[in-house]
C-alpha cells in the first residue's frame, strides 16, 4: 500500500477525531488495521492527531521500518511512547463495538489518566466513503465477480442439489481469484462464501440478518442452502460474496430450472424496476429512507409487498454499505435519515420470494458519484434458464 | 438437539458458576448458543443456577416453546423475568472475552444492581471436555475429513499452483459435507477453510497464530497459500479445517511432487515419532507442558529443532484443544501446567519446515479417554507422492 493512500485514510479518521477532541487512537482489529496500515498484522496502530502513526507489532516478525516497534504485549506501548518523547493521550479512542470487553479494558488500563472513547463509529464513518484507490479495488473485484457469474450456467447439470450447484460456483469464484473469506461487522451474520437459495428454502427464517434466510445444512450454520434438489419450475438465486482483494463486492443473480410462472417473471421485472428507480433517485444528499420508501411504493403498487424481502420473516432493508466488511454504513432502511455521500459503495438488493417457485430479484454493487450512482457489477440481469 | 444433552452441557457450566457464586449467565455469542441451545439463534439464553434456562429470542421468528420469549431488544429481559416471578441475579456472568465492549456494557446495564463477572473462561472450561454426544460428532467429522483427504491425489495434476490444488481439495471437502466455515476464538487467526503450503512459503511469517504461516494471496489475508507452482522435489502440506457438523476437526497430511530429499523423509519420521511419543504419554492427569517438552526433546536430539514449527517465526505450541472453535483449551505449550482430562479433544501437530523443500510432519485429532488418547482421524500418515 502506498503511503499517501494510508495517510489519506488516517487523515479521514483524524478529522473525525478532531471534532470530538480525541487526541489519539489505538487500532487493533483486523479490518481496521487493513484500512489504516494496508495489511493485516497482529499489533496496534497508534494514531495520534498531530504526529505520525506508529505500529506496535507482535507478528509477523519480518516487518521493520521507521515508526515500527516490535512488542510482546500492548502494555509496552506507554513506555515506548515515552522513550520517543510522545505525549500520552488525554482522550483515547478504542474500537469499542469490535474489541472484546476484556481487551478494551486491558488497552484502557495502559493509559489510566486518559478518557476512553468508543472509536468504532468514527472509523466506520471514515470507512463508509471510499477513497479513489478503494473504488478502483471495488471495480476490479466487481469485474472478477461478474466473470465468475457469467460461467455459472456451464456448471449446472440436471438433478443437482443446491449444495452441489453452490460447490461448483464456489469453485468458479475461487478460480477467478476470490479469497473466499466473508468478513462481517458484529456477529449478526455468518455464512460460508454466500448463499444459493432455491424454492421455498428462500423463505425459511434464519437467525442471521441477510436479505433472505434459508435453513442451512446444519443447526451450527442455520442459513443458506439446505440440500434441496433443483427442480423444474423453480428459481435459484446465487448471492456469493465477491472478496477478491479485501473488498466485499456483492451481487445476486437468478437462474431458472426450465420455465417459471408468469408471476415470477413479473415479480423479477418489479425488482428491476425498483433498481432502476433507486438508480435514478440516488445521489449525494438523498436520505437512505427515501430510497427504501421508493422501493416499498413500487412493490406495493405491484401487489408483491407481502413477498418482498422474505415472507414470514422479512429483511427490513433493501441495501447496505459494503467495503472491507459486507455490512458497512449506510443502511437503506426505513427511518434512516443519513444522506448518501460521494464515495459510498452500496449493495442494492430488491428481492421477492414466491411460494413453490423461489426467489427472484437482483443485487448489484454501486458507487455513489458526484451526480448519482454508478453500477460496478455488470452482468446479465434477466432470469437465466439453466 | 435432545434436551438431556443440553441439560448436561448447561449443568457443566452451572457447576463452575456455583464455585464462583454466580447465580445466572446471559449467553449470546454464536458458538456458546450452539453449545447451550443446540442451534445458533439471534437472542440470549438466560441460564440461572437453580431454574430452567430461558431463551429470549430475536430471530428466527419460527421457534416457539416453553421458556422461549420473543423479544426485540435485550432490555426486555428484566421485565420478562419479573413477569415470570424469577429473581434478578445478584452476580451475573457475561461472555467478557467474546462480547464487544459496548454489548457487554449494554447487557450489564439491564441489571444495574448485579455484580458482573466475565464468564468466558467458565464456558470455555466447560466446553473443553466434550460430552459423549460431542465425541460422536467428532468421530463423524473425522471420518468425513479422512474420506475427503483420501481423494486428494486424484485431483492433482502436473503444473498446478498451490491455489489450484487447494481449490480442488476444498471442493472435495465440500462434496463430503464440509460446511466450510472456519470458527476461531478471538481475532488471532483468520483463514479460508485452511491452508495448503508448499516449498518456502511454509516458512513465511504470518500475523496469524497458526502452526505454520504462509504469505497468502493478498495483504487482506496474509496467511496460507501464495500462488506458488507445485514443483518437483517439493512437499505440500494440506491442513484444512474439518467442520462437518459444527465441530472443527483438524488434520494435516503431506504430499510430494516426485521424490523429496532423504532429510525430508527423516524429518517426517521424526514428527511421526513425536506423535507416537505423545500418544504414549498422554492421559488424564498429564500436564500439557510435559507433552510439549517431550516433543522438543525428540526434535532436538534429531537435530531438527531449528526447523520445528517454523523457521524464522515459530509457533510456540505443538497442539491445541478443538471443538466448536479451532482454538479451544487446552494448549500443548511450554509452561502450561493444565492437566489433560477425559473428554478433551486435541489436535496434535508436530511439523518441520525444510528450506527449498517445504513442510513435513503430521496432524491428527485425538480424544482423551480414561486411560490415554484415541486417534480420530484415521488416514495414511506417510508422505504420499503425487
């Protein structure tokens, strides 16, 4: 990672720290280190408001450089700051929504005189608008993601289960360069690579906060595919995470086994219409709730509201920020007044589930530009017959 | 999950709570809910010392039953206990090493009069000795894991990279039923499915706390395979996580491209000898450090100490507990006085890395019985030529 890019990211965080009179941050959670240091390490990035960042490093042992201090434990940070004539912080920011309680308390105790502030909201806010380089990373990921999806029909064969189909698509994604790992903020979501949902399984409520649920294969991972055989007249939605370079690109496409009902094609067109409407409205300054409300308005008029974003248990959003994690700010949900800003990257995913058919709809990743939003994931959006 | 099994697990936790005068626990982290409720849900298991457990459930919305209370937010728990004539806890245990700081504080505030205790060590201690049913789950996982590994030579072809080889092995694992998801305690380890390491990449230091490192494909996941082509005269070690039912079975096997040096075969035999020695020593009452020291003794006499468990950066353990997470208690490491107990399940992994050859050695999963330890992962242990 180039230093100017890291400086830019750190300064975005610093600007928000300054607003709250925070004079230093300790950053140690993996994705936040990736953001501010350019790679994941085991250690602590100490980020003062008015001095260069320093890395207090546990592992790996082969990184050296100015402002890098090998340590065995975080308690050494206080002495090392002193040795380098750096002031101790008065107000210190820690990753309070991410660090385990005991870790947070341990790091707090390093500076017993300091006021400790939860810095997770600040870091998430900084991360929510992407730099030009991050947007380039997303473009690359989206291209690879689409290239893998284009090959999906080639791996289908009659009589496959959702699991067998998923395994072949996972392989396509991996061959295309997908790193596989699926990073999530918090513990509200867990899944392997993503979900492949067919038929009524798409309506099965799950504990996880994804757009659609699914029973899963095991009580230890109750989401996504459940081993159903792909049947004539049913749809199958592929929604795998596109992590090709750390950035979680997000895209769903729908396939059909034979022909679906006319209603299914109509419902799919409603989702495309919602996507088009949102794309026409979305631009900097527009509130997230406006986009959600526009979607609900269209789906209600089309008489598919009862099947929108699930049936018995519905997702209460139609899109979400994406970045180093799949669930970044903002959320396109009711009553969210937060406004779009240039550089935000969003997954927008209007989906309808039809009993005995399955899921239809669309999901693409988009970047908010100065004037509107631009689609990243370019790939056939119609229902593709397998 | 059968209720008697869940009661047994909850009572193991309760027995440890009683020793510390803790009168209730709130359990909400995914693996701990899986352990105590038998499936992952979004919610809170309230576990009193002297009354049946109650589930305060957010999602999914299709679970009902006695002692199950739908809620929207955890603050409702206090009122619901009152309505059900249950006392508020005096000393409440929360998952302090796992819950984010802000979540911990939020749950603490539900019972402002209670003393709050970190319950993670108690739950991990309970989880470290497996029930008979958990051991059956491990036997099943080990059988599937071995069945996938037996097919590994069939997917190799000349000129493959470690990445291409890994992708085909991942597919074998998935077809055998592997759920894919790799669960870890804490943030010291991250990887997709596991690692496939060849040649000098096996000695590359990584930030993660695995037995061996690897550069990885990207700074966002700096561990494991790095895209190296599998070359004549090099070894390749396959170490994928065997999560077939929630339990993380662990097994490594070594393959060779053509013949390796005599030294490599000798080093491999030293690892097998270490494994045999540990298997002969290990039984309830034996301290973890004794097993570690026995391994170091053998490898030192064999003159491979400098290459044991890495070269420039070494793992400081030769084995670890496994269960719902890959890194459970105990750890087979120096100065660990903790004694083995019946029902513990261990991964034991003596490994040696040889420059310009790669990794050799072995890893199996074992269960501690009344008299010794029993191997779970039965599969050819020699270096298999591809």
